[in-house]
């Protein structure tokens, strides 16, 4: 199984902050979104890779596990502990049969599904493919499938808190994770998702105001009383950019509206409103629309919407129009805006 360098995919160093990871993801997701690259299979694959990398690196716990695995991946690929290149997921390997469960979480690579989706847990029990080594692992983990700590411990790689050592204390069953992809509109209004985890279907209510990385927990609803955690990811929006509870968007206005002012319709997630443009508005001017942003999950009210105007000039002028424009500009006699720069 090929190791995937999520830091390289997002183009950030391993020391990158969560904010830097988020910024890099947003830019790449916007650049490679299928809506912007119709029919481009390479862009579509790149978009999926970027989403997968963000799903791990934007989650603090997943990122810690990924960093721990990454530092030992070469040894893990060789089979660990001097096993002479044995495939740990092949026949006779300590995790034989578990790879069969990676069908859950379609859209992500085998690497992601094996280590981060929770899909491998219990899959071998359903297919009846586990051998004796896998059965020993199943008994030790309560039938829940190998965790990061199980894998590293079994391969002799150790690591803080790794299971598989005589002195390691028993670890509580890990939660099952299920990704849920939402549009910005769904996050604004709240929605429901029907998800399938290990053959069981769950109807999950997603509250208003969630963001990428938000987690909705179903306590004790999974197999053997395990928790089910739904991890939210928002798809890029063609109009709005999100900054916490605030939203940002660009608004094109005409030269007439910029010079003389007027009321311009603006679409928000709540509906259409009229924005008053003062006479003499410069391109790049930002207007703040209070309470027109995203609902706040842990507080009352909503964020704000910031509207940045972009002045759109008329198309190419004919001779009469150009003469009229010149007469107008001569009359205005605008000072040189570069005089002080």
C-alpha cells in the first residue's frame, strides 16, 4: 500500500499551523474544483487528493496519528521487526483480512480508508477472511479492528501509548468515523444525512452553522456500543468565502452606480437584499452587512457578510461615446491618483 504525503499534496510544511493548512486547502480546492475544470480528469483527481489530505490534516487527532505513522512508514512497508518484507495485510500477516473492509468511504484512497475511515473495523468478521494472527488481534481489540496503536505495536514500532506491549494499559474502543460532505447552504440551514457505517444506517441531524472539521457525535449508537462520529466537510462555494461565522463575497457594479450611487441587489444565504451604494464609491470598497453571515453554533446570532465591490467598465466605446467620455473627464478634471505614490 502506497504511503501518501498529505503535506506535499497541500503544499505545506510539516510545521504548518492549522490555519495554514486550511488556507492551502481552500485555494487548491477552488483551483481544482470540477465546476471550474469540466471534463478535466486530472483536475478531478487532484481535487479528490486535496480533499483527502485536508480530511486528515485539518483534524488534530488524525494529524497526530498520521505524523506518527509517517515517521515509521518505511519500516512498516517492510513488514517491521525484520520480517523480511512480509505484507502485514497479506496472508499470514497480523492484519490479514482487514483490508477487505476498505470499500467503505468511497472517494478516498485505500491508504485513507485503512487508517482513517474506521471502515476496516469488523470487516473481516463479516467476510470470514481472518486467519489465526488476525483472530489474535481481534481478541485483543475486542473485535473492533486494529487501531493506529495496534498496527505500530504489532510491527514492533512502539510509539507512545502503543498497544501490543506487555505494559500498555487497555484502551477504550475507538469511535467509528463517517464523513459527511455538505454545501454551504446546507450548513447555513441545517440538514440531515443518511449514512452507512459497517452495514448499519444512521439518520444524522446536522445542526446549523457547522464548518469543515465540525464533528457530530452519536454516543453509543454504533456496533458494540461504540460511538459514531460524523465529520463534516464543506464543499467550496462559487460565490461566498467563509471566515469562521463571517462570509465574504464580491459584487460587480456599473460605472454609473459607482459614480452616481444607487441601490444594488445583493444575494445572501438568507435571500436578496438591496445595498445602498454611495455616489463616488471606489472599486474595492467593502460593505459590512450585519447578521447576514453564518449562524453561530455555540452562541446566539450570526456572523456578518462583507461585500467587496468591483467596478465594471463599459465595453469598447465608439467615436461619439469616446468624445462624450472625454468631454466629461475634462470637465471633472480628476487629479492624478499616482501623484503621492
